[in-house]
C-alpha cells in the first residue's frame, strides 16, 4: 500500500455542467456552504470579515449573469477534499469547458426541472462520454412548475442513452415542494441544514402533513412506482458512465443539495489514472506529474498576476520543489503553488493527485504543458479547436500597437482567443468559437490593459492547421498567397480559406498536405520556415 493511498482516496474532483440558467452558479454557492467556505450564499461580496468567494468574478459575468471562465474552488467536507470546477455554461466558451473536463474525475449535470435536457447539456454530456466521466444528475428548481418526474427520467434515458436511478424523490412539486425522500433508506430531509429523518415508508403521517391531499396521493403513487420500476444503483455501471444517480431539489431554497454532496463523497471516484503519450499514470505513484489545463491572467488586478492551473495526476507536490517542464526540458521551481477559492487563494504546502493547484508564472507555462519529477511524458487530450469566427483587431491609439500585440499573446496563452500572425506581416487575426468571446476580449483589453479596440471582418471564414511529412511543401504552398498563411501561438502553420469550397479545392490540389480542424497538444507538426 502506497503512503499516498489515503490522501488520494479522499479527493473528489468534479465539474458542474449545465445549460445556461439551469441554476449552476446558485448550486455552486450552496455546495461551498458545506465546506464552511462562505457563510451566506448570494452575499459574497468582499468585506473586511468575508472573503470574496463568488465563482463569477469577472465584470462581464456579473453584468450578464453568466459564467464565462472556469473557476476553481477547493474545500473540505465530510472527510473529503473537494475540488470543484465551475465551468462556463454558454456555448461560446465550449473550448474552455472541454479543457476543464480533461481535469476532472466526475461531473454534476444540473437540469432545470421545467425544461429537462437542453442543447448545451447534450453537447457537454457527449464530451463527458468521450472521456468516460461518470455523471451525477441534480434536477433543480423543483419548487417551481416542472415536468412530471417520470418524464424527466425518460428524457434523460432517451436523449442521452443513459440509464437513471432516482436516489431521492421530490416531496411535492412547485409551491408544495417540501423536500426529498430517500428511496433506499426510507428517510426524508426537508432542508439542507437538517439531517435525514427516518420514516415508515411514503405513507408515513409526517409526509402526509407536509402536502395537500391530492399532492400527497400523487407522491405515494409515484414513490411506489419508482421503487418498483427504477433500475438498481450499481456503482460500477455509474463509474463506467452507463448510469446516472438522480437527485431532486431547489438550490435556491437550500433543498436537496446536501443529498448531492453526500453522494459525491460516497459514489464519485477518487482520482483516476491518466493516459500519457508513453504510458498510463496511476494516481498513487510516488513521483509527481501533472498537466496545465487553464491559464488565467489578472485575477487580482493589483498584482497583474498570471496563474497556470494544473491538475496533479500522481505523486505529491510540495512547496519549493522543482519540476521538469517537458515541453522545454527545463526545470522550474514551484515556490508558491496555490489553492484557489474563486479569486481568493492560499499557499499549497502540499497537494496530491486530483488536486488543482495554481502556479504563478510569467508566460513560462502554456495550456497542455506537462510537469513531472523528471520523466519525459506528455498527457493526452488537451486539444485546440479551429475557431469559427475570424476578425482583425484594430487599436484606437496607434501608439499602443506594441502593447496590443503583447496583450493578444497573453490572451492567446490563456485560451481566451486564438491569435494568428499572417506570413506577410499584416495585422494579426483573432479566432473565436462564439461572438461572446469577442465581447470578453474587448472588455478585458480595456479593463486590464487600457486598450480601446474594434474588430474588422476578414475575407477568411475557415481556419485549418496544416501539417506534412514532406519538407518544404508548406513553404511552397504559402508562397502562392502569403496573406492566407499564418502562424499560431506555437509557430504552427495555419491556412485561412475564404470558404469551405476553397478549402476543399486546395485539399484536392495539395494531397501531400493535411488540413485539420483540431490540434492536439502532443502532436509536433512540421512548421514552415
């Protein structure tokens, strides 16, 4: 038995995924209450005696009521260490969410009880499937008008091809929603602040007293049907991603959230093995390994800092140790690794597999980087996707052109946008998945760098990375139209096409070149000179 087995087994690293407006941020705040991290959810503005713990900390997030960056929060509850990653719900930030899901071992899927499975949820579940991430379901807003519970379960099973096991059942719905009934333990919990109370089945008088007569009759019938028809919970099936346990509640009214966090502690996996290019890394190995899945700058404007978020995959990270940055082969000192609670942070004297630590750096680390105690390996699955919107950036003050170039590079290193520098030396082109990313870029350049910018359309609409095994072919291709060839942040060759038709035309004419819409970190492409 490894000395690391116990601390590793206590870790639970998970993301919350949902369609926008399903209540994800409210649920996040309520989960943090159980860690003693905040005292009053929704009242988390920084004061002298209260830390700023709101997961949505960027100005545009507060203004629009959406999450546009991933927040990391580490807290303890019930003998476990939880690493919670609150992901952007909006589809325009899907790339950030995808990278975040490479760093977790489980996911909580939040559904609006009135809407069931929505488009964004479906896409996120597909990503979880690609990575075999088990999913716990929380059906929120049961205190409002909602779909029939059986219809919601049926929606999950048919739309997601995922078996369901209701672990609790809502006591009433809408205005009569009173709490949750534990189907396996025959116990009720009315508020998250309360413990479960054993009852004598659904017909117990204490439940009858909670509901109007017709709602009570419906509840008894539903529980009997659910108990007889529901699939039994099989943890192995859950861990393999075939089955989701389902919990019901109202995060806003502090109902059902405790059932959820108790389930994460009981059922969610401890840190799992991670695949690297040369082998599979086990979580309880002695030597430290980890990979960077996110870069965030200026979380604290007073310090103009730059934080690389790293998932520890194995071993023990200790403050002051040196680690090898595999991409460059150089050693870097981990002098001030940090645990995060949204904007707030504390020094991490030690961290174990599953933990998410922030590493302050000045552009040394990039998304996808692997850190080890000496071994040459690269963790898989932190890709870049071809953007769907391409724009040129113009700065109002021409004297700030150099500052703009530096700022765009930092934004690209963070993954906020992708930046492409044309071979002919013309203005850089930024690429994003959705238009909201352009709004974020514009706000951040103004707020953090004092740069007033505007966007201009380009003649290009399609972007593809270009690779080949034949030396010189990319340069030969580029000489035909140097304005259509660019380099990305890593110096890899990128072709800009005016339309899908023109892309297909060039693919047919240059069969020795490969045009791809995904660039995986560990691939080494042939760069143009």
